C-alpha cells in the first residue's frame, strides 16, 4: 500500500517551491515510515532549491524533523509504531571502510530508504539529504530514525536533526573545543548559534560571535557569546585578534560557506589553531591562500560533515541537555509555520529575520 500526502517540492533551479501531492510507499525491509510532527527550514533546503547541491530535481525538501513512527518494515528491530524519533541524515552502514575502521561518524555509505517517494504521476523525488520531511509522511531507512525522550516538543527536537547538531558538533566533535579555549564563530544563523552553544557547554572561556546582522548577534549572546563583532563595522580578523590578546582564537568556526569568511577564519586563528568549515560553499567558489601561511600557521583546517555526529549517541544527549535546561533549543524556534509557508520562510531566512522557521504538521 502507499499513502498520498502533501509535501513541499522544488521542481527546478530557483523555481519557488510548491506543495504537491506525493506518494509515499509503505516501509519495505529495513525501512521506517515516519509521521512528521515538525521540520525546521535549513539553509541547505534553499541550496537544494537553487540547484547548488546537485541537479536531481524534483526535490522533496525538509530534513530537520521529529515525528512518530507510523510503521516499520520487515527485519527492523528496536523501533515500533508510536516511537518518538528525530530523523538523521546519517545512518552508519557498519561495513564501509570508515565504519570498519571504527569511525562511523564519517560513514561513506550512509543508509537511506531503498524505495522511492514519487509525485502523483510517478516521477521519482530526490529527498533532501535522504530525508524529505516537509511532508505529512516520509520514508527513511530505519537507522535514520533515532529514538529520543518524547518530553521534548517536536518543534525544538527536530532541529537537532540537522542545524543544531551540525553547529554543536562542529564545535565539540570536529573542533574539539575544550575548557579554556577561545572560540570564534563566523556566521550566526541556526548552525553558527548552535556552535556557540556547543562551545559554551564545552567550557570555552571566550566565545566570539561574528555576523553582518545585528539581530543575529543579539541572539548569539543568548546562546553564550561573550563578545560580538559586526563584520560590516569592524574587520573581523582584527576584532578577533584584539579580543584574544592579539593572538587569534584557538578554534574558528566558519558557518557561512563563502570564500571571504573562510579566509577570515583562516587568519583569525592563533598559531596551531583549528579552523572548522561547516558552511556549505557553492560549487563555483574557489579560494587562494599563500602556502607559506598554510605552513607557517600550523594547526588544522577541518571540514565538519553534520558535526561529525553519531546520531544514535548524540541526539539523545542533546535532547537531555535541552530537557535539563542547558541547551536552549526553544531559542532557535523563531516561528512556527505550515507546509504552505516554506517559500516565504526562505525569504525570511534570506532577510535574516529568523534563526529557524519550523513547519508544524
Ligand atoms: N556541514 C554541515 O553538515 C551543515 C549542516 C547544516 C547546514 N550547513 C550549512 O551551514 C551554513 C549556515 O546554515 P544556517 O542554516 O545557519 O544559515 P543561515 O542563513 O541561518 O545563517 C547564515 C548566517 O551567516 C551570516 N552571514 C552572511 N554573510 C556573512 C559574512 N560575510 N560575515 C559574517 N556572517 C555572515 C548571515 O547573516 C546569517 O546569520 C549554510 O551554508 C548551510 O548550508 C552545513
Ligand atoms: Zn559506513
Ligand atoms: Zn540542514
């Protein structure tokens, strides 16, 4: 049996998204059908719509979701109808060369549903990040559905499924922020502010927030920024250095995805410091750096895929931090909207009016 439900589809490069009738199959072996309760609007959804991820239109957007298991396919253990889950875009396979080396947080062959969701005419949909959760129901690999404490409201919990985990993990997992570190975060949207929250929880002594929008900087303070820098008024590299005794930060997190902010992050580090790139660039972007600076500054230049998270380990942990009042997930929820409002939410994101608009179903 299959289910016809409403879902938000990006039909072509730059075209406004539309709510369409989509067909979602019942779960086959190893799959889970999830009734979506809430799904955040992430900048990556907009990257998909703009064709900057790949050209596999039409996309079923949405990938920051919490919901309830509706049904599971054959051979699925540890998951039952009614379970409250956050959907992950990483479900380690256990057998790729990275998993076999004990590094499942990089899994190179992450699992997704094998059956396709389609438009009513049978056209195959590409679910954003293998999820596609701006829809009443979505089909995922069972390993993508991670059980968490149902006391966490879905609007907040869903955000752990992408932006919050990506930012938090960029600081804590990839950047390895430790007690006493100085940290700078360039770009304080949902992802950057989650990095600020992660660095704060990890015990950073100084957390410097950089953005071009004063509203974002106000929010950054709420998540733990000790200092804020408006990059339209002050050179961020000079400002970060001035705030760190002239040295630069131990860890600088780039959460915009542009060459100029990457360059700032590179030069705003202390010697032997770490740069973490979590912002997703457009495929046309390039960067040029003097090799002597690459060598002479030492340290590490890292990319963070999904905060190098292990969803089964990290999602319940972040939800527990939320429920105990130490991680302000509610602070990321700027507004709740309906499925019909995603296009307008993209515009609000671009105007910098929101950290996260969250679709509630
Ligand atoms: N690596 C991952 O696994 C992962 C996961 C989720 C999202 N992302 C990416 O992270 C990035 C941020 O996502 P988001 O949802 O927070 O987006 P967002 O649009 O909410 O935030 C981007 C922020 O950058 C700021 N900004 C823009 N230009 C700037 C500049 N020159 N200097 C300083 N700040 C500037 C904006 O004002 C905004 O606050 C996106 O590229 C997104 O695709 C990566
Ligand atoms: Zn693997
Ligand atoms: Zn995302």
